[in-house]
């Protein structure tokens, strides 16, 4: 894992404080508990994308704001050697806190509605996952390994070269096949 990992909680806390909003106000706006928001702000809890999207909306910012947004309005090139910073998410279980490492491919692009990532998925023996849902769409292309997508009541096993496109409003979870690592290209579209 990269030692340049983005600290999401500090960014959320800084944005909230700069807008003079209390944790309770963000809780009310997002539908998340105050305890969950405090845990995220203190980087004790790495949330899935769903809660982060709710917090971004409550703060009136895009999800990309948590990923070192700059203000580049023109094209943004992301060179492979520059893709050293990452952000990790989990799906609310302490033992799976770092099962996915996201490398943003457009963190300097302002005004974007798509979030492209290269995601390294760590091997896990976990067989049950907490599904999450959020507005938007997702596209996943498997670069290496095997990936399982739980989507509603269905399960899809994707191999290297396979892809899937789905509506994120349906509860879902992306993880490596049991005990296997994987690498995927993922593009998340979030209407704002």
C-alpha cells in the first residue's frame, strides 16, 4: 500500500468546518448517524462509496473533492508514475478496512461527474459482504485476476478482460474472488 494515502476524514472535517456546519447538521442532511460521521472524520472508519457520496452531497461538493481536487478545467493527463497516491475504502467491517486501494485517474480535473480509478483489490477469505447503493452508474473492467460482483440477488464472476456496467442504485459489492488479488479499471458516474 502506498504511504501517500489520502486521508479522507481530515478533508471531510476541514470542509465541514470551513462551511461552519456541525456534525449534527451533516448527519441530518446525509441521513448518517453523528457517530458514523465522527468515526469517518477521525479516520477510524473507512466507509464505502455510498456514505461518502451522501456526505459530499450534504457538504455541497462532489465526491472528487475528497480526492485532492484541483481546478484544472482543460484535459488532465495522469501518468503511470504519478499514480502513487491512493485512497482505501471498506464496506463497514473493521477486518476489511483496506481491501481496496483506489488510484484516482482524474483527481486534478475540476467539474467532473465521472470518477475513473485503477483499483487494487487485496486477497480476502471473506465470503459475505455488506452491500451498498448510491445514485449513479458504474463501469468495471478487469485488468488482472478474478472479480466477483454482488448485484442485488445476482452474483457475477468476471475474469481478466471482462467488464460490467450497472446502475449503482441497486445494492452491490465488488471484491476479488475468494483468496485472490485483482486489479480493475472502474469508472463511477455520480449525478450532481
